[in-house]
């Protein structure tokens, strides 16, 4: 390694690192012909719904959300608050798969997406320059919106994972940006900014989700699984270490959602801890979006952790408020604005599925 004679510090040569992303060619080989997506809701050809207030893109989103919730029955509301949300045919709303992953490129882990190719794992680049990380997440954003336009994906991604890596033996450590809370916080904000691509009027190109809140870093060790793991954390460690990346994600990244974790913190399941979810994420940090439980976490409260007396008690919450949070994000994504091809990002499917896939050249 060469050294700078004046400072006696290593001299790193900036050489071009060409990350040739072959996502699109692999995808085309997997899917064949990509067809245009039919409208998720508010189809202009549907005379029964096109004039409803929640379909009026010129109205404020909060007005549209209130109108839609007022038209739904309780049964319809409940069916919309699960991962595989059911359609509401009488209101022209299609079914929706909320689960998609984009930890290091669009992933086929979630049921909502089938894709090929990947960027390196998160531990490979969290300390890289801001342009590098932004370029990678922006490319993912373009791919994700293009796949949505082509009818092959949703727009809500459960990424990034910004947990603090305390022990290298943790099997999910490679998903995280590492053990440094400051580095993890910067990574979280940059990743989310690049992925979501804020547009005029607080609109989103894609919705990100910072996970898993909080102090989650054990899945199965020495007879303790992630459902029974109780992280004993002092208030100082919570503020100085574990909360740092999530706070940055919400305040600096303006993320659309946060996922609570399976584990307990000081004896209370995180997904049932109002101090963590309501007072901290919403109250102190001001999350503008929804909080989602990890897979089956609500059931885990009763089945595994015995935190509630009945399954019904575990699922009891303010349905209207919860639904307002999720629908607001969907409207920010343009999912209730009618024909996808007529929207600002409607052209991306044709560009991304071109015979010559785009390449990303990033500095290192």
C-alpha cells in the first residue's frame, strides 16, 4: 500500500468500481413478457368509483383517506390490515401483498417479488461515500417502481435492517451495517432517502421500512429463540446505541414505516410496548407512516410469549387509526390515483425492461 509522504497515512487511489447490475436481463428471462399493471384502485374506466372522493387525486390525502375509511365495513377494514390484504371489489380496490424485500437489491424473499441479482450485503459498504449508497438505493428504487408498473411487485419494502450487530455469531449480522450506531444511523438515512425518492407533495416512489425495533440480535442460541429473547437494556444504552439508527431513519430519512421486533426489551414485547412505539417512534421522533409487526408477531404475543390472555386481546387496537396510517402511505405512492402508466413514474417499466439493461458505475 502506498503512503502519503507528508501525512504518513495510507493513500487510497480512487479507481472506478463498475457494479454491473444484470437484474433486468435475469428478470426478463424469468418472467418473459411484462404486461402493464391494471390500476390498483380508482380505475378511470370504472364508472362506479372514478367519481368517489378518495379517487380525486387533487384533494388532500387526509381528506381522501377519511372518505375511504368511512365507506369500508369493519370486516373489510380488518382484511386490509394483514400482509396479504384482500380486495374490496365494490370500491374497485385490488388485493395487495405488503411484503417485499430490498435489503441489497430487489429480493425474492418476500412473496410480493421475484427477482434475480444483488448488491453486496450491507456490512460490505456502510462506511462508503454518500453518493455510492444513494446511487445503489436509487437504482433499487427505479427497479422496484418498474416492477410495480409491470405488475410484478408491490411498492412497500421491508428494508433496511439497521439493528446493531453486537455479536458476529448472529446469523443475520450480514444484513446490518455493523456495530457502530453512528455509521448505522448514517447508512439508514441515506438508504431510505435513496430508496423512497421523495417527490412533490410528500409523494413517494417506493416506501421503505427500518427494522427491527429494537435491541434485536439473537435468533436461536443456547436454548433461547427470538420469541423468548429478553434484551435487558439500560435507558442510556437504548438512547446511545440501539435507538440511534432508528431515530436517524425517522428524523433524517423520513422513512414511511418502522417494524417492531419479536424480542422483548426489559420484559415487555416490543410490538406491545406503547412507550417504544407510541411515545418514542411517533411522539418523540414524529413518524409519518405506519408501524408494522414482524411476521406473526401479534400471534407470538399470545402463543409464545403469553403476554396476553386471549388471541383477541393480542389483536385489539384502534382499527381506523391503523388503517389510516397504511392507506396514507399507499396514497403517497399513487396507488389510488388511477392508471399507473399515466402517473409521473409510469414510464419506468419500458425503460427498465429494455433489451440492454442499465448499468450502474459507482466510485469506490
